[in-house]
DNA sequence: GCATTTATTTGCGTATACATTAAAGAATGC
DNA sequence: GCATTCTTTAATGTATACGCAAATAAATGC
C-alpha cells in the first residue's frame, strides 16, 4: 500500500504532496525563498517535477514563483485572514443550507456527528490539537455534504492557506466551548432539514470565529504567518 | 507595445493566454482531446511550456490532463452551471455588500455606472454581444470594488468556466431588460451606502439569472457546452 | 472465429543541456 | 569617492532526449 504510494505516484504528485506538507508544517517557513534546484535536491528529483508542483501550489495560493528570486512561501497577513474567512463564511454557509435541503439520513450524517463528539471529548481532555483536527473534519464534512465540488475545492484551498496560522493561534485563543455549541446547533438544523437556520447559524459561527482570530492576530501583531 | 508583448512574455505565459483564448472562443471545443505535442506545434513551441500552461489551466478548471488521452477541454454541464452560479451568487453578493460599506465616491463608482449605461445602450440597440460585454464589466468591477483579491480571482475563474455557455445562451434567453433594472438597484444601494440592501438585491439578481440560465440549458438539453 | 498472449507503437514523465537574462560585482572615468 | 558601464555569475525558461507504461495491433493457441 505504502509502497504503491511511492511507486505509483508520479514525481510531480509526490512533490506537490511533500511541498504542501512542508509548507503547512512550517518546515518551509512563510516568507522564505527557495531555489528550484535546492528543492529538487531536497526531494531527490530533477527540477522539472519541482517546477510543475510549484506551479500547482502557486495557483493554490501557497507560494509564488518569482523569476531569479526563487520560490517564495507566501505569508498570511491578518488582512489575508480576513479575505479568506470572508470566503469561508459565505461558502460554508451555503454548504450548510444545501446540506439541510438535501434531507440526509442519520447515517449519512454520522461523520458530522462523529466530528462533534470528537470535539467534545477533546475539549474535556483539553487537547487542542485533537480539537483542531476534529474541527477541521467538521468543516470539511459539512462542505462535502453541501454537494458542490467546486465549493469543496475552494474551501480546501482557503483552509490550507490558514492552517499555519491556526497552529499559532490555537494556544492563544480561548477554549472553543462556544464553538462546539455552534456546531451542535448547525448540526441540529441540518438534521431537522431547516436550511435557513443552518445557513444563518453557521454564518454567525464563522463571523465570530473570524472576529476572534483576526482580533488575536492584530492584538499580538502577528502579521505574517 | 505589441512587440513587447510577444517579446517579454515567456512562452508559458503566451501559452496560457492563447490556450485560454482558444478555449473560451470554442476554437478548442469542449470535450475534445489534444495531445501535448499537437498543441506545442500549433503554438510553435516545445512541450515544456505547453505542459506548464496546461497545468495552470487545469487548476483553473478549464481543462484536464489525462495521461495518454491528451489534454481534455472540460465541458460545462447544467449541473456545473448550478455549482458555479451558486458560488458567484454568494461571493458577488458579499462583494456588493462590501462595496456599499466602503463608501465609494461618485468618481470611484464611475466604471460601474458606465457599465450600466453601456448595457442600456446595448439593449436599446439590441446588440447582445455588447450587452454581454458590459454585463461582464459590471460584475467584474463590482467584485473589484468589493476589495477582496481572492474573491476577485475565484469569480474570474468561475466566469471563465461559463463564458462558453453564455455565448450559446445569449441568443436564446429573453432580452435582459429586467437584468438592467437589477443592476441599477444594486448600484443605487452601493452608492447610498446600504450594505444589506446591496447584498440582498444582488443576491436576488443572481438567483434569477441562475434559474433562467439553468432552465434554458435543461429545456434545450444543452448538457455540455 | 474468439480469446489470450505477445509485439509494437505512441504519448507522457522526467532528466538534462543549453540559451537567456536579471542581478551582483568589478572596473573605469570623472 | 561616487556614479556608470562592463563583466561575470547564476537561476530561470525552454528545448530535447529517453525510458517506461499504456494502448493498440498482431499473432498464436484453441
């Protein structure tokens, strides 16, 4: 299985996966520059697949290719954060509405319910990493249930762009107790088939998250993550 | 000037520009496959810049690279249309709201006003091509005024994906008289600084456009444009 | 004839070589 | 000592070559 991963994936695909991972983990720090040839050597391949991977990651907003300056890992400012959260707010709210309209069965909502349970457990255990992971799953699954592939892709893209920042803010922000209540309310609205409520409640949830996060960033002068 | 365009642009950039143009114009028809080497010969360059351009256009949703089958120009089904218009509805409405919040001066709204005037003229002259062009300008400028670069990029991407379809529907749809009224109302709300009104009116406008377009597509069984 | 296997072809993925050009450093004139 | 031009360097953009795997055609067995 794992062998197949390494075997059957093209170098370009591996480069995309690895570079993405290195960016999200901070191994390639925001704001730093890297020559194509360096990255090629690091990943043990030639420049060609590196360039192709960089091109893709560029259109996903994770980096920027600047002639002669190398590949620049894009930092995320608090203004960027605002832009991104504005988009997440709109598109996820739409997804919540659509999910409620779809009339999913209990079993079809199992993953969503599960993610909420995991968040509750994580809060109880005060395990913020676990909470963040479950939170991500909730939002991802919500969007999937929304049934719009393009929304899914855009939300995934935007989520990638803020993941680094989240790692930082996670330990500054208040315990996300309120956030969990929100999730439950949104879930309730979806499972009861109330589109408008699902939409509005999720919208409020996101707006609050945005205000909280951007507030933290500005307060702590964290201007490029 | 034009010399500089040809000179200073890299082949990859030219390939992106030319392929995009060929796709939007229908010269590369939806659903058709094209070998990398064919495209390379057509554009008079090697496969390398073609591949890079194709990679970019792939992430913009205009085509798909399938090993051994060539580059496939993606068709747009009426389901796709729905997805895309859902996104346009949400993001443009947000832009309208933000534009109204920004409190732009009359001169800053000149382009937007101009596009409306052009649409009125076009309707009077029953010049649908001109109307479509001005309509596009309106939406593009609206989004620009919204002040969110990422929204701008996403909307541009989605607009590209439906442009082909629009060319087809343009001569089937009813004269866009109602559409022009909508634009004026949205403009009014923005210039008077009423964010909620701007948002809601634009939202309605988009929802109607979507219903109309998707209705036409399904009625005429136009399922892949 | 049909299925299955074996050649053959063909297009892609990738490495590599080279041309190009922007940036950095050296040298010249003032 | 400063500005300017020339040289050099180095990283990119692009062409090209080649191995490999998938699709097609041919051939073989039944």
